[in-house]
C-alpha cells in the first residue's frame, strides 16, 4: 500500500471547491512517513484558512490519487 499527501487551496472554508491543487507528495511506504510530510505541509500553510491537505492511499501501483474535490471526501 502506498500513501500520498494531497490537497491545496480551496474556494472557502467549506472545503468543497478545490481552486489550486498542490503537487501530490509521495508515495510513502508507511502512514507515519506520510503523516510527517502532511505535518510539514500543514505547518507551512497554517496561516491560510482555505488550505487543507489530507493523506490518501492506493492499494495498487499507478498514478498518485488526485486531491478530493471535497476535503471531507478524502480517504484518510
């Protein structure tokens, strides 16, 4: 299983419309590695209320997952 950090800037704090996706980070072999990358990215954008990131995962090889269109729809 591979883990990725995805997200970006949303239209507002309802986090329903993703305006500016950030580059997806990963793959990470463990959730803990992805969590550390998520923490770094979240800390770097802590002052921006409309920016959100999530950890997502894939069971198969392939392209990294795209950020969820709605932040609460994220896998993790």
